[in-house]
C-alpha cells in the first residue's frame, strides 16, 4: 500500500519568512542561501508523505502545530487530511511568542 500523500502549501507568511531568511543569508554567502533554499524546500516537500515526523511545537500548547528543523531554522506546519500547511520559518533564536502574537492571517489553525 502506497503511503498517503498530502499537498504541501506554504502560507504567505511562511513564504515571506523564507524570502527574508534567504536575503539575509545571501548577504554573507549566496552559496549558503542556495543551500538553505534547497534544504527548506526538501524538508517541506518531505511532509507530503511523512507529515507526522516532526515534533509538536512545545510553545504552541497544542499537538496540531508541528515542526522540523532545517539548519538553524524551525519549519512550523499543521497537518490536515489532504494538505500540510507550512505556517512559518523561524530562526531558532527567534522568540516563538513574538511570532504568535504577530498573528498569521493565512493560518488554517484559526
């Protein structure tokens, strides 16, 4: 039996965060920025079949928001029956609560 495959959807917020991270890293090393892009896209795409592999985000206080680590970044996502929504890309040193307070208008978590 083939594994269930979900569609991976990046929210506008997550896409913007990825763009910002790439711009920042590219200032010091365009090659490192390219590798970050490759790693982020590969990690997100792997969620199409391995949706439950990430851990629940401890600060979220709910089991539906999960994360995988990509280099020094946290890729936050939520799993739905047919989709995986990438909610955010946060640097590991960034305050999760500040991100949460900022709100995610495209978030399927409510």
